[in-house]
C-alpha cells in the first residue's frame, strides 16, 4: 500500500535514515500526533520543525505553509558578529535608515553597548530600499524577513551566544574594525571564523550542502583615509585569514571583505542591502 493512503496514521517513525526532506502528503494526515524524524540530514528550515518538541504538528504546519507559499517561512536569520565596538549595532541602524543623507549622523549617534543579544525582525521589501521594522510596517508579498541578531561582541558573552548559531537559513555578517588598537583585523577575523567553523559540521562544509553564508564587512573606512597604504594591507590580511587551511571550506561569500566607508559614501548601503537580501533569498530557495 502506498504510504500516502495512510490517512489515519497516528504515529510515524522515520528516524535514523538518509532523508533530506519529508513527504508533502504528511500535511494532510491530521490524525498524526507522533512523528520521529530525528537523525536525518534534512535540509533547510524543515529540519527545525522536524526536531522541534511537537514535531508532528510543526512539520504539518510547515508543509502546509510551504504548499501555500506562505510568507512566514521567508525568514532568515541575519547574525551580526564581531568584536565589541566593531560597528554591528551601527550597521543594524544604518540598514534601516530611510534617507541615505542621514547615515553619517546615524553612525555618530550615541548608543549603549549591546548586552548579550538583541533581536528584531526587519523586512527587506523587494528592491534595495531601507529595511523596515516588522512591528511598524506591512510587508509586500515577496518581502524577505530577516530575524536580526545583534550579538554583544564582548568575549564574556561568547559561550552563551553559541546556542544561537545555526548552520543554515542564516546569513552571518562578520563586522571587523581596522581601527581597534588592541586586536588587529586579522586576529578579529581569525577569532570569529574559528568560532563559526566550530559550529559547522565538517562533512556538510566539504559538500557545501545548504549552508549559511558568511559575509565580511570592514567598517570605519572613513578613519582609514589613506586608501592605498592603509586599506590594501588590511584587505590582504583578511583575505589571507579566509584562505587559511582551517577556514577554506567555510561558506564565506567571495572570501573577500567589503570595505565600508558609510560616513563619506552613504550610498554604499544600497549595494550592501541588495547583496545581503540576495544571500538571504538563496537561504530560503531550497
Ligand atoms: N568613524 C566611524 N565610526 C563608526 C563606524 N561604525 C561605527 N562607528 C562607531 O563605533 C562605535 C561602536 O559602534 P557599535 O555599533 O556600537 O559597535 P558594536 O559594539 O559592534 O555594536 C560607535 O561609537 C559608533 O559610532 C564607522 O564606519 N566610522
Ligand atoms: Mg552593539
């Protein structure tokens, strides 16, 4: 008998297999109360549903939403990581800035040091316009929702933050500050890439299967005015770190950092927004 005819199925155990997805007919089996799909290499956010506490309900809900193309799964985590004072919270504010002329003032705004993690949902509507807070704005049909996680960069929070690191459905923005007098830009890069590398499964890294992306941005470009003599070595150092044996398989986008000089060239935010949105869309196009 075909499995899809089991319309009164109550319990289904498909754990410890090689399943990369779950059959779409499961969404119709309303009698299903127990589903064990653990220990399968399920790709994409379906895996979170399959591993959740009430997996039968979560998987049914997920598959139904997927069938209807519902917006709730057009969500991707955008994780801002980097040392304290690298410019993560500033970047989060700038991404929401509706007028590029205001960006220099937003950068100079006094802000509290981030403690632990701050989260908010930003909607990247189609195009490269400002991202808007989901609490205050309505999303268009093809909008992408970024669940933004702004990690307090202070070392003492690292252990706690590890629980939030996920291998997929996420875009990591590694923010580096070349003006940090205590930790050089290559040390910052090495620290955070090691942290991320320890969270990715080495086998999946080798196969590059449906993994999160890592984008690197270098802030404080305005403080490194001497473009030829200051920026080039800085970029070279970061590129060299990305090419180190230990990091070579990481899903670093282009393995090249972007130098941001948003104070003098606020327009740069437009292309950054559109690159991040395109990375986000790749995460949900599975
Ligand atoms: N000059 C300059 N200052 C910046 C830039 N980005 C951030 N800052 C400043 O750097 C400090 C730390 O930024 P913040 O976003 O709080 O860092 P976080 O700890 O990584 O969240 C703040 O005083 C910002 O105003 C930049 O591109 N240029
Ligand atoms: Mg901060």
